[in-house]
């Protein structure tokens, strides 16, 4: 009886783990798909904050802006390709 219970429990755990792994794989695929857009969205948020503060809008190639975006991407561990 104990062996049957363990076999049933093992089968249930196996199904549960397979389901969770599939869910995580879908989540990772979605993250990889959206990662390139995150950096651009952050860039636009920074530009908007600067504009809202009444400061002159930086050029697209402004070194300080680019560095901030790189720091954010590094902190968030975001890269378009992994």
C-alpha cells in the first residue's frame, strides 16, 4: 500500500513539475520577446522625465542618456539575445 501511494505521489509530482516547467518556458519566451522593447521604453521614460522637469531634451546620442540606459539594462540583466 505504501509503495502504491509513493508511486501515485511521484506521478502527481511529475505532472506538476512538467506543467510548471512549461509555464516557466512560456514566461521566458515572452520575456525574451519583450526585452528589446524594455530598453527603448526606459529611454523614452527618461526623456519624458527630463522634459517634465523643464530641462532641455537631450540628443538621442547624448552620452549621459546612453550610459543611464546601459546601467539600467545591466542592472535589470536585460539583453536582446542570451
